[in-house]
C-alpha cells in the first residue's frame, strides 16, 4: 500500500465515507475538544475521538511503519489494562464483598 493509499484509508476510518464528518460529534465540539490543552470529553464518542486524535498526532510525528502502528496499539492496550487493574478490579472486589461472589 502506498503512502497516499494509507492516508486515504486513515481519513476514511476516522470520518464518514471520507467526508470529514464524525457523525456523533459536531464540528464545533471537535474543534472545542482539540483546542483545550487537556480535553474534557463528556460522552464515549468524544472520548474515542480525543484518544484517536492524540494517537494520530503522535503518528504524524513518525514515519509510517508497522512498528509505529504497533507501538500505538500496544500503548492503548496497556492503558486499558492499567485502567482495569487500578479502577475496575478494585471496584469488582468491593462489589463481591458487598453482594457475594457469583463463582
């Protein structure tokens, strides 16, 4: 795949049919989110958008390679696991104590 093809694919993945429109976030809100030094997403869609844009900002500073794409996916996976370990697992342990274990 050429660089131009990849960039076109990247646009299509993050937009609706290549139109530049994220259907669940209006243009004003996207601009507002990205203008802030620390965006404050209020919906799952906004959170997804901010995370994607942050990853793409990082990728824009790198050469296009499988390694860099893999690095981003690895970071996202590790962030997910860290959130689970620190937030979800203790919450589940608390609820097991309150309600009893189902296993």
